[in-house]
């Protein structure tokens, strides 16, 4: 996609909640940005990185007019308006100067896809995501999942609940394990680094096949099944694309070694949940730590809630007190790149929408 020529200024409308402190971070890092915002127009954040904000918040009609005017006057948007693809589509149609939208989500490609923009709009506007900023917290959660599987956390909890002091047994050590990390981006690379520090062997998957630090062997996703007899745990840190949906399906899950641990911190749709339940019940999967689900919130009647080998985390493992600032810094870096006509980071490709 062609880059616009270098310009002096970039008028950015803040479309998503952003504290004044982090507005100042952006303005300090890239003074050529004119950052327009009105703090009365955003839903109050309930916690860091709460980009949907308090659901009870409603704009008055005049506030809504002001919000839309602000978005229509900008060259770039900080965030997808109200995290709503239809609102993004309206702005893209009406604001013909718009040339960049940055999503708060790392997996923001699906939000862009859902906006159903025209080829012209997709050509004119650069879309970038916050991929990478969640690496550290999600890598910790992934390591926690691998450790909990190795130590059989469900068995410990169940025995403790029933006051049952059984005979001793040998717990697995992470240093003896081989872990397959599927998706070696911002998250997966940090997972690999931490697992390597614990002495595990790491096999990894990315799209390019390029080697990655702390990963002993990189294989293409198409070859996952050939590695399964070596693998004691699988960590998924993949986006949702046509190529990844149900990648971990019945075939893969029926060929894993008995008692394999599964951790998913990427997107829930990558795992076939019904096949996962069967694999848990047959003992192929011994423990699954899931931060993401095919449909969220997880339905109250989903069998995953009550499955003894499953740990449900409500898409919360990525949140950290630093997330908002990291996104602000990433945004400023990308603004500098746009203004200097250099390639931007985390550009969404508008074919795969990743
Ligand atoms: N649980 C949560 O709250 C969060 C979930 N996520 C999800 O995790 C995904 C990954 O996040 P990051 O690591 O920051 O993104 P990233 O873009 O840095 O990394 C994604 C990795 O997946 C690989 N990949 C993509 N398609 C593939 C395919 N078909 N086969 C093999 N590898 C493939 C890429 O090569 C890359 O290594 C996001 O797209 C998002 O959907 C991200 C942040 C928070
Ligand atoms: O960034 C993503 O893709 C996530 O899944 C996490 O979203 P959030 O931390 O709510 O922006």
C-alpha cells in the first residue's frame, strides 16, 4: 500500500478512553501530533485498559454530535470509535481525509474486518494494532498454565477440598518438558524466553518459519501434527484469521500425548471447544488454562466451567497497569513513522485482516 508523503502535522482524534497523563505521553513523544480530545465524551474506565468503559455511560445527543464532529475533523483516530465496527464504517465514509486508525486491541484486525470497508477505504486508511504490548502479562499467564499442568493443579485442589492425603506421586518438572508455542509474535516470543529460562525445550510456529530467540526449532503450522509426539504442553498465542480458526481441532487433539497441557491466550476460535472437551474427558489433555473462548462471555451453561481439568480466566490475563501507557508509546512511535513516511509497526494486512 502506498504511503502518503511526509507532512508536518497530524491531527489525531482520541476516539477511545485515554487519560490526560497518557495524552501527554503521546504529545511529548511526537510533538507534531495535534491530539484532540474531550474527556467528557468517553465512558469512564473501570480499570486500566478498559477501552469499552462503563457500560452505563451514554452520550447526550449534543455530546454525540461533538464526538462525531471530532472524529470527522481528524487525519487519524486513536482507537476504533466505541469499539463499534459500524461507527468506524460511518467515519471512514464521511471523513475522506482519514488516513490512519490504531486499534487498542492486539487482535484489532477482526474489528477492521467487521467494519466491512470498501477497497478504496482500505487502501486510503492505514490500520495498525496494539500487538506486542500484552506480551509480558500473557507470557506469565502461559507459564503459570504450563506449571499448573505440570504440577496437576486440579488434582491438588480436588484432594485438598476432600481432605484427602493420598500417597505421594512424581510431579512433572517444566525443565523436562517440551512446549509447543503456536504464534511467535509479541506474546509467543516472551513465552519462549520464560520457558527457556525454566529449562524447557521450545518448539514454535510462525508464518515465516524464521528462527526466533529461545525457540529450539521453528516449524510451519501445517506440520504441527508431526511434532505432537514430542510435546508435553501447547501454548496458543495466535490471532484469529481464516487460517487459524479451529487449527487446534479434533485431529490435533486426538493425536497429542496423554495428559498434554493446553494454554490459550490468543483467540478462543483457534480451538475447537467440543473437541477439547472430548480430549479432556479421554485424558489426552490433562489440563487446559484458557483466557479466551470461541464466544465471549463464556455462556453460563458451557460445560467448560465445570470440567475438572479446565481453568477459566475471563479474558483478563493480559491486563496490566502499564497497558495504556505502552499503547500510547506505540501510537506515538507509529505517528512518527507515518509523518516521516517510514513503514508503520503492526500494520493490518487487509487481505487476512491480521
Ligand atoms: N488474551 C488476551 O487478552 C489477548 C489476546 N491477544 C490475541 O493474541 C494474538 C497475538 O498477539 P501478539 O503476539 O501481540 O501478536 P503478533 O502479531 O505479534 O503475533 C502473532 C503471531 O502469530 C503468528 N501467526 C499468525 N497467523 C499464523 C498462522 N496461520 N500460522 C502460524 N502462525 C501464525 C505470526 O507469525 C506471529 O508470530 C492477537 O492477535 C490477539 O488476537 C492479544 C493480546 C491480548
Ligand atoms: O488486545 C487484544 O486483542 C485483547 O484480546 C485484549 O484486549 P484488551 O486488553 O481489552 O484491549
